[in-house]
C-alpha cells in the first residue's frame, strides 16, 4: 500500500471485496515492526538453545484491507490507486493473532497498536529508504 503511495508500485491490489465483513474486504491483524522485534528479543532471552515454541504476534484486533488503504491515503496525503481482484483461494475473511501466549510466556504485548502510528513510521522509513536508492 505504501509502495503505491510512494509511486514505487502503480497500484495496490485488493483481493476480494465480497467478504462478510463491514466493508467487504478481508480483515487482518497489523503489528508494528518494532513490536515484532521486541517479541523476538524476548524469545531469545527466554528460550534455551534447541527449544522450539510458537507464538502468535499481533494486536489481537483486526483492520480491513480497505481501511488500511483509506488510512494510508490520509497519513501520506497521497492518492493510492486500487485494483480490485477476485478473492484468492483459501483466504479467510478474518485473520487475527491471539497474543495471549506471548503475553504469558514472554511478557510481550504490542505497544504500537494505533494504525496511524504503524502507517506513519512505515511511511517515514520508506521515504528515507527511497532517498538513499
């Protein structure tokens, strides 16, 4: 979505707008990259070498793909062209993490759950990286 806002992609493709959700687009759980990094560091500190475990990392709340596009337009101040496409086989209407295990085992929870914060920091990073290229 942000690559389309930056002109690095011609458009964003939304797969399916006929899901049984508020706006018809799939709902997903978006998490800030620094929260993901924090969870990984916590896991490194808690797990022993060779020990395997699985954690769901997310906010535990969902946002529709269309809402992501709408908020990204507001955050970036740019038009983001959208192309509608059919649903992809196997895509569920709603997919959200249950971070309860990560909270219990790692003492982790997402700190940056505000969608505008997630989008703004990603947009800032993309702008910096685009200038370096």
